[in-house]
């Protein structure tokens, strides 16, 4: 079987993006839903000194709090295996129950974020109506168009992950470091660890943001090359 070239993979992914209604690859569409007004915060209790109010009680955090804190840290998706390894006494089923409980609490409290899952694990993400806030806070353009070279690299990572940088360079016949850093800054790929690789070898994989922006539920939904029905 002939392996598709990076250009063919890039064209496949670009065609999929075009099917979503974008002639150009776009990071975020303008959120037409107005932001809700900020709730008024209560005044601090004048009877409690600020220094005293800021001191937290010395109570060991519960596993649920630790899981939530790990999600807030961000970075790589939090897998059940990683959580069980990090939290003493935690079992796989307890971890999944904790994720479900946190999401129920977030919905009841109308929080602007939720916990999303993909093949790599769980991440804390903003709900759709709040995703435009990042650009409002940090500035910059509302959209970022990928060059053909960047789309080729992104496609190789998507279809062959986890993939090493030297494998990318070998397939493309070009140095990929600059493009990889760009894709990481855009939140489309991240560093992952391949089971059989040494700790010094850096591999790359796609993120939950990649799936979201390309309207994919999982990597199994990636369009197949050479199959027009999937494009």
C-alpha cells in the first residue's frame, strides 16, 4: 500500500475544514451570543480581618479537589491512569465518577467551563459562548490561517501520532521545529510521551482543541485519504 504524502494528508484535512464552511482555516468564529452581565460580588465582612480571611484551614484536600486542581493546571489531557498513579488510593471507577460529578456541579452552577474528553484523557475547556474571551483578554487576530507547510505538519501529527520530530523531518524532507512550535502555541498539538521511547525523545500528538475546531468527536473521525465520501 502506498503511503500518502504530507501534501496529500494536508489536502485531505483542508478539504474537511472547507466542508465545515471555512474557505480558510479559522481558529475561532465570532461569538454572536452576548456575554452575560457580571454578577455583583458581595462586600467583604468588615468584622473579619483580610489577613485572617485569606488563611485556609489546614485540611488535607479530598481526591475530588486534587482531580479538579490537576485539570486546572492544564497541559496534557489528564488520563485516568495518570490520576490513579498520582492520587493514593484512587481507583479508575472513582476517577470517572469524580469527572461526572464535577461536570454535574459545573452545569448546576452555570460555570463557563466544562470537562471534555478525548482519546488521550480529560481537559478543562471553556463552553462555546465564552471561547472568544481569550482573544479579548490577550489581543491578537480573531483568526489564524495556516500555511500549507503548517497544515502538512499538523496532518502528519494527526494521522501518525505519537510521532517524533525526526520522523516528521524525515517524511517531509525539511526541518519542522519552527512549525511545531507554532502549532503548540495555537493549542493544536502538544508534547506526548511514547511508551517505547526514552524520556529524551519528544513525540507530538493532537489536542482536544484540534478535534473541536475540525468538528471531530475522536481521531477515528479523521477523513480517510482517497475516500471522497469522508472529505
